């Protein structure tokens, strides 16, 4: 028996004047899974998320979100979705508790004070509940925003770059919480620019210029790219990037840490391009599995 779909939309399209921000996108997310939503700035991620949660009306397309019609039941969808915006959107001159109690009342939560107590405890905010929101660091603001999303017991979380600008530990703690919620049956669609976060997702969707480019598990997306990658390591490698980038067969060359990755789809041409460097003293060259970042940079360069 197949898992019911929390999101099931086809042909989702949004225009702003002559600009097509989202161009006939299909998304089908099973209940209880966490999907990553990836793409460069301006690719249409935020616009798509806003259509899914009922804040924007689609110009074309149809489907359901939590079994509710995207076009005719947007108000009902809003009450069952937790939406976390890119920008911190709460009142900075109110405390954490005051913000959360206000949001709870907006949703008509029964016994809002008790519900806020529970949410503060779950997200480790109890000791900070009287601190002004404007005085919080990025990581604590993120945690408070997630708490606000959870007050009304949503069935779906739509999180728009929720970890932008926070430290690595805060990001790790955030994802541990997201996976704990997923284990309880909550569905998540999370937009992100971080490849390590994408790799934490059950599946990923990558859009570019409003169009869906690829989707699937990380392994599937990498395999379907057809990309071949060679890694070059050594003291002199930083002087080679411009030279290698222009060679036939090299679709993209760039640094990953201290190593240089040269990637392309034509294996023979790529091997010919790097062959002259194999005998250089102090330089080590070996084939490596393409990373998700290799694939996405390649897709962007190809589109450009």
C-alpha cells in the first residue's frame, strides 16, 4: 500500500507580469518524509512554497496539499501548515513567550499558555522565554521561529532557508529536531543552499529559472547527472584552475577545500584534458565520485 501524499501538485505556475517565476512544476511528497528544495537565489523556491501554503494563488496548475485543494481550500491549508519564512518575522520588542502566546491566539489554540509551555520545553527555550526576541542570536531566533510553526500542531512544515546565517551546531540541532518530528509523521519541505543539509533529506528537488531540473534521492540525482569527476591535489594545484577550466571536456573546474575538482560528461575528453598534468611532481590525480555540489554547479553552468 503506497504512502499518502502530503503534497501532490502538477503544473504549478506563477507569473509576475511577463516574468515566469515558477514554470509548470510537479511535486509529490509522501507523508512523513523530509524533502530538500534546492536552487540558486531567484530560482522560484520561495514563490513555490508560498503557493503551497496558500499565500499566493497559482496562475496555472492543480493539486492538493494535505488532501485539500490548492485552489479552493487555501484558508484550510494555512491552518494545517507551519511556514517558516526566510527572514525572522516576529516582534523583536516582545519576549519569546509573548511572541509565542500571540501566535497561539492567532491560530485559536486551546489553552494557549499551556501549549506555549509545552513548546518552549520541547525546543529548549524555557530558560530564555523572557528574553526579548530582538536580543537573540541567529540560532535562537531560528529555534523560536520553529516553535511558532509548531504551536498549532501542523501536519506539514514548509521551511524557507531556515538555517541561513546560523552556526554549524545550531544547524545540526535544527535538523535533529526536524528528523524527530518526521519520525512522528510530520512532513517537511525545506529549502536550503547547504549541500550537507540536502544530503539529510529523503529526496531532493532542484529548480533553476523556475523550472524543475532534477529530483530524486541524492544517489539518484548524482547517478542521473552522468558526471565524471577527477580530483587534483598538491601544492601547486591552485595555479591550475583557470588553465584546466578552458580545456575541451572540462565542463567545470573549481575548488572543494584544498583540492581541485574537474568535472564533465565526456569521460574520454576529460581524461585527455588532465592527462598532461599526471606526471607533474607534487601533483596527485584520481577519479572521485561526483559530489552533490559538483552536480549542482554543473547544472547551473550548463543552464548559463
